[in-house]
């Protein structure tokens, strides 16, 4: 199960790409929490496009209202130091732990905390790379999504152009093997198998 945090849904909604997100995760069970929906609903007062993320028929909503769920949520609130604006991450981590799922968030600080406690956490770049690996999206298409999300001020660790190299550098996409010479002793051109050494900021993978 993939459990989505506010940030990911927020920016896909603002970019009008929730349909693309649905296709990317079509093979997975998806969920979010009622707390995340409350955050999106509050944000919709300023950004009406966020209402499109409130009723997704492919997204299960987890209430976290049972006694054990409340205790787990409270533990994650303590671990992440969640304030009033960051309860979404804590609720997503609790749901991912309870349902043995993977939390999906692009919040770097929260991700570091979650991984210390052994939780499976990934972000948008991982989702895109996974979709490419499953042939549900091309690398060019993934790059276009990244650029669309960045237009909504989503802070992602690479640009659309940099995505293939970035994802391969971090083991998210298969490395393309360089072509072998046609005959023994053939001269290989410098462009074949060239490595991209451009550096970008590290985010949630």
C-alpha cells in the first residue's frame, strides 16, 4: 500500500496531473489519511484546484480513529516533532506502519526521521522512476511531469531534463549499457555511454 502525504497530492492537484498520478500507481493499493484531507481542504480556500484531490475514487481514506491507531499516531507526532502544520506527515507514517505500507512524501526532514525508525518512505521521483520501469511512462514524460510540478513551486531534487541521469545515479532506473564495438578494434566515440556528472540537490527518493 502507498500512503500519500499532503505535499504530493497538493502539487499534483495544482499541476492538474492527478490523472497522471492515478495511472502511475495503477498497480498499487493507495491511501491517505483524513488528516491529510483536512490539510488539503484548508488549502483549497486559497487554491481551489486542491478540491480535485479530496474525492479520488482510487484513494482509500484512513481515519486513524481506533485506540491502537491513535497511539501509533501520537508516537509519530512525538518522533517528527509535528506542529499544527505538519500533522499530515505523522498521520501518513502511522498509517504506513499500521498497514505495512510505504509512505509517499517529499518532506526531507520527516523522511529522515521515518527512516531512522525503519519505515519505508519514498517520494515523487521514486514514483516516476517506478512508473518508467513498469513501462507506464516514458522518461521524457516523467521529465515533463517534474517540470509541471516545479511550476507549482514543488521543490524536487532534479529538473525534468536531469531526471534520467539523476534517477540512474541513485539506482532508481536501470543503467543503459554502452554499445559494444561492431568489430574488434573499432573506435568508440566519446558520446557512447557518456556519464552525466551534473549535480543537483538531494531530495526524497
